[in-house]
């Protein structure tokens, strides 16, 4: 676990909540589908502010709906507690 916590990208959930397909999002945000897949699976290692702005515009959301900061103690407690239980 990271000592500073992690940033969780909630794109997959936002897409589902909006009832939008990844293909439609890729057209609206002018992004490749493979890049959207990386954001959905949280495998992006460096966030691009231009990409984040495109996603927020295409999904009509704020940055707080797209990104979530998870403190380090929650990372560790969540791993120890298992699914459905909160840490700290």
C-alpha cells in the first residue's frame, strides 16, 4: 500500500450511471477506446489534466465525481477487513 494513499478513478461507475457506452464516450471526449478502458480499470499511472477535462465535459460531471482520494489507512484497513468493511 502507498504511504500517501491512492487516487481512485470512478469512470466505469460514471459511465454506467449515465447509461452511456464506452464508444459514445470515446466519440464525445475525442479519445481512443483503449485509453478509456485504462481509465475505467484504474491502470493509468499518470493522470492527464486535458483528458480529465474532456471526461468531465463529456459526462457533465465535476472532478470530484470522477476522482476519489483514498487515504493510506483506508487502503490498509480495507485490505485487512475484506470487502464491504470500511477502514480507519
